[in-house]
C-alpha cells in the first residue's frame, strides 16, 4: 500500500500577520496581500479603524473589486492620542464589534484589521478584546493587523511580524501629501 | 491683488520609492500602492523581474484590473545568485528594456519595478543602467523599486525608502508556502 500525501491536500493554516513600524507601506502591504489572496479565490474583508476617508485604495475597491467587503470606522480627521473624542472611541468600538461579527460569520478566508494596532495603543479599544478575538479565530482564517505601535502581546500571538522601518522619507525633503501616494 | 495658491494646483512631484529588507511585505506594498494610485486615476504599469508565475496578485490583476499593465520577465524557478543561467540574464535584460520603453512612452504615471533590486544584486542587469533610467525619468512619474539588497546608490537616489524587517516568520514554525499568502 502506498500512502501519498500531497501538500495541496493539507488543510490551510490560517495565520495572524502583523505589519507594524514607522515606515510607509503597512496598509498598502495589507491591501496588496488582499489582492494576492483574492487572486486565489479568498473571500476577503477589510475593516479600517480610525479612517473615514475615500483613500485611493478604497476608491479602487469600490470601482473594481466588488468581491472585497470593506468597512470604515472612523472620521476623516486625526484622533488625538491623549484625548480621543467620545465619537472616536465609539466608532472604534463599533469596528471591533464588526470584526467579531465577520470573524464569526464564516463568510471570509482573510480579514484585514487596518490600523487596529493604533486603535489599541490609543486605548480606543481594549487589547484584551482583540487578543480574545485572535485566540478564538477559525483555524484556517488569516487575520492581518496593521498600524504602528503593535503591542508586545500582539507580537507574541502573531505568526508573522514585519516591521516597516522608515529609512528615508520625502516629507523630509518638503514633499507634501499627494493623492495616489499617501492616500 | 490677491494671489491664491492652492495645494491641489501644484504640479505632482514624482517620487522614487524603494521597498527593501528581508521581511514579508515588499511586493504586496507595491501592489497596494498601485491599487491606491489606480483609485485616483493613475495609469500604472508593473514590470516583474525574475518572476514568471501566476501569483495571486497577477491573477487578480488579470481578472479585475485591466487598467493595470503588467509584464513578467523571468522563469518560474529560482535564479542562482552566483551562477545565473544565460536565460535569466537575458530575461532581466529584456525587462530593463521594457522599463526604458514604458518610462519613455509617457503612458504611465506610476511604474513598479518589482524585484529589480535583486536583479541588480545578482548582476543580471547593471546598476548604472537602472540609475540612468531613474535620473532621466519624467518629473511627475513615480517609480517604485522592490526587492532585498537595494544598493547604496539606489538608496541615495531614492526619495523614499522603507526597510521591511522580518521580526517573526511562520516559516520558522514549520508553516509551508501557501497560495494567497506567499504567492
């Protein structure tokens, strides 16, 4: 008797992946990962914390990628780290509720929680709640967390962590924010 | 007389951006940047060096994003660093020629040269030729170079450099390559 084990028969191993650090490329890496996953038929959901603006990537998803579901929980303004407005806390709380809902729904293979690291660092949402969510995720589901300031416990639970470091930035040379580059 | 200068009337400042380092997220960040740019109406072209495979991101572009032009110059096999096959050198040379052609064509606002840093490090293409290409690019055009081993002269000419550092990787835990994650 021959037992043949083929790698593509193995169950998918869902991963917790973190993109953190002070450099440019965390959110774009997550969206690029969404595109890669979509190409292989993954069902992808993106939840953005602290963002409420029609970024280029959001416009592109609206126009071209109806198969990706995207939810924003934030205003089109910066949240103050030491003194967030009640509305910022409330929106982040709603984002976390949506994350719980979509993770439990079984409708998705990959879920991106964009800027959730910052939402935790700013104390908009409790780190414990996010950790509980990650600990109880379905085994085959991938979850990607982005944003600066990923906490030590998030780094600990993650399977993959990339730190995007700023080596050089055009802001230092006086180049302003530009559509298509920063947003 | 009042002279009003509005930021959105200023000419676009094209940037040379580099995603390098040993961590996961360089190519996906470039593709996410392409998506962001596309959302704002940029005309985007992607040239992949040393890659000849239907990665998820390539499949997704074929299926959903016909407005992005993508060219691959490589085989579906690894190039040996110290002993590249003549075909690897020839394909990389063709990729560089294509890059010259699309940069000169005026048809694109953003051009992504995926893995070109590795192609230079492996001596498949001359660094001098890439530098000349970057020095003579149209002022408003963005060019993104990805791949490990970006050379000091590439880092010098770049406006923006992010280093993606591997903090933790699931390969260490024995998780294999998976469609939708690595390719």
